[in-house]
């Protein structure tokens, strides 16, 4: 099967943009983390629409997006952010590969 490049690009771009926005909103001493994380989970779990992704895969993607946003927010506020940046990069790479693999499969 061939990959749907526009689908993969759109899914990955939307996920990364939402995670970056959530990380920016989570900065500071008293962030309103619950509505931000709920919105992020709702958005990212809907990204694989039109693919064979089941409930478990959607939830894993959504929880991965929450982990990316939290580690990126910690990295933005940390005095020595190298560990947080590496963790964020590894999580984002895993999510990108997963969303790209989902875009390879056609919906049945």
C-alpha cells in the first residue's frame, strides 16, 4: 500500500501544533492544565479518523500527546533542559512514526 502523504502530513502537523500550543499554555507557576490536557486528548484522539485505528491506538496516541506536551512544558521552564528536550524529541518521533504508519493503511 502506498502512503497518503497529505494525510500523514496533516495528521503529524496538527498533532505537533496542538502539543506545542499546549506546552506554551502549560508554562508558568499556575497553569490551567486540566482543560488544556482534555482538549489535547480530544483533538489527538480524533486525528486518525479515516484509518483502521481502534480505541486503544487512539488513546495511546492521545496519552502520548499529553506526555509530549508535559515534557515540553518542563523543558521550557527547566534551567538545564537537555533531558526534557531529549525526552520530548523521542516521544514526538515515536508519535510521528505511529501516525505515518496509520496513514499507510486504508480504512475498510
